[in-house]
């Protein structure tokens, strides 16, 4: 059976740190940057555990600003 591997890219300058994507992730992949802020002064989301991403796109679905893109790769 093929395994699906996912990857998330976050537009860090558009992210306002609302934390919705972090809560929506079923595999605990995303986290808000604790120390850095973007040009608008917000702590932005990033992939803290990229190997756990399954590419479900829950994070992108709940993002109110549309700054998350999810990619999926099937590994045979």
C-alpha cells in the first residue's frame, strides 16, 4: 500500500498567528513561532514536525487568510 507524505508551506508575511491551523492539525505538525515575528508583528505558523504531515489539508481549510498551501506525495 502506498504511503502519503505531506508538506505545508506558510506565507509567513501574511500569517497573523490566529492559531487555527495549529489546532486543526490532527498530527501536531504546526506551531506558532515562539520568538520570531513577521513584518506585521505577528508570531507566524511553521512546521515543527514535518515528518508527521499526512497532507490532509485541514490547516489550509481553516486558514482565514489563505496563506497555507499543502502538497502531497505518494510514496510507493
